[in-house]
C-alpha cells in the first residue's frame, strides 16, 4: 500500500463523515427520547 497525500486525505474524510453520521445519530435518538418523555407527561 502506497501512502500518499491523496490516500491519507480520502481516509481522513471518510473517518470524519462516519464520526459526523454517528454523532448526528446520537443527537437524533436523544431528541426523540426527550420528545417521547415530554409527550408522556
């Protein structure tokens, strides 16, 4: 495997995308849970 700037850049961008998706997923699930709690009351 030849490690050049393009390879490293693409890997970094993929990692950042995954982190953002996971973070947004946690945010949405937290919002849904808090919203459900409000509706229960």
